[in-house]
C-alpha cells in the first residue's frame, strides 16, 4: 500500500492551550512524530507540518495552527497541494460524547458538534473521510466550551495517556491495513487492567 496519507490532529495553538482536553488531537500527532522520528515544527499551509514514512507510505503529519473552528483551510490547502483524496485523510480529535479514554475510529460521519471537524467538512465540502475520536468525558453541568479548554483532572490523565497511545497505534494500523481493520481492532473496549 504505497502512496501518501495525511493525519491531522486538532487543537488550539499557544502555550495556554497545550495541555487542555481540546488539544488531544495535537498530542496524538506529537506521539506519532516521536515514534516515526518526524519533525512537526515546520510551518506550512497555516499549520505545523512534518513529512515522514511508514510502511512504504509517505506520511504528512499536520497540526492546523489556527483556532479550532478554523482548522479546515490548512487541511484543504495541504490536500490540494499534494493532490490527495478523501480516503488519504484521517482526522484526530477529542470527543465529549465518549467516556474518558475510549477511542472510536470511523470511515466517515458528521462533525458531532466538534467545531474543528465541522470546519474541515465545510472546507472540503464532504464528510467521507476517516476520523479518530478520543473520549474526554462528559462535561456534566460545566459549559462544554469551558470544559474542553480546561486541563484534565489528575485522575483522568492515565486513561487519556493510554488513549493517546492506542490512538497512535490505530493511526499506524489505518496506514498499513486500512480503515476496516483499524475499526475492527480499535473500536472494541480497551483491554482491562488486571
């Protein structure tokens, strides 16, 4: 399976956001970059950008460097520049509707109320692209806009760290084996600790 793929992690630029729940997508890109020894600090397409290789596939790692609700332009520009199609794209984001630490990978779908995904769908004019969502838990009575921009509580961190690790593995599985295998392998419950 050769060619080129692009993995986009969603987040907000700036130190004040770096450790917030909303930046979980950025953390997955950082984890991939570390594993693949790829530098993602280059500036290109209004994003932080790195080019690596995995399983005979050229891999673009992209962190749109705009606020979340303006993520789409960087994605559309990079895909246009490299002549990529929707099946070459995987977007990683946080998700309020999944419990903390769960991950869910899908071949396509709605934005599910996520402003970053919504902007990508709008700029691409399509929602038929893979997305990997990482559960950040239910905000309860807290306004969701406030909740996503807060840092996770101490007791949430181990589950989130593990989810970022599983998400990284899911992305690599998607690159090597495709969306079906990634969905079969990673949409089940995470393994129980004993």
